[in-house]
C-alpha cells in the first residue's frame, strides 16, 4: 500500500512534515470505495486507479478480446 492509501483508510501520515502535507493535498482528489481507489476528475465521473499489472491486463484484454478488431 502507498502512503496515500494509508492516509485515506486509516488517517496515517509519514513522520516527515513536508511529505505529510503533500499527501494531505493529494488526498483531497482521491477516495476509496469498496476497497478500490478512485480519483475525482474535472469532468465528473470517478476514475479508477489501477496498478501497472492491472493496466497491462486491461490493455491485453482490450486488444485481444472482444474489442480487438476495433482498436
């Protein structure tokens, strides 16, 4: 887990005051719902944050799956 997730889930901040301030500022743009991290977008919908491994799986699924011939 990252310090941002720690802060959102359990209100735990790093000892470093500058790093803690940065995390608090970034946390205003994020939320956790059903154990998944989302970022608030300017256009309205929440954007799901994924790990690099999940992103690679999503791309493979898009290119090789049902949408493969359209992308």
